[in-house]
C-alpha cells in the first residue's frame, strides 16, 4: 500500500509541494523510503532509500535526509 499524504506534509514544510507516492519502513536505527516521484518536467522516477548503517542520531535527522533526497529527485529534469 502506497501512502502519499505523509510525505507531502513533510515536504510542504520545506515550502515545496511535489507529486510523490511512498511506502515507509523503519526498525530501530534503520529507515527506508521507496516510491515514485514526478520530476519537474513531468516524468516519473522510481526510488528506494535504505538507511541501514545503525544510525545513532535522532530519527528525525534520517527523515530530513530522506526528504531532501526526494526533493532533489523532484527537481531533476530528463530534458
């Protein structure tokens, strides 16, 4: 099941709204985010971000990194 609402709300806090559908996953010190994002020239990209390095910082830092990666993908242009 894909979820688009949560990531849209997180990204909207950064004053950018992108079309993205994602599935999240998490275990202690691990996080993943996979899905589809629409680029600025209206192409779809499929992505998967998996953080498994036993991250010891605040989990919100991992989420911010994931958000920034998705934003970069959304800004990408194939043309």
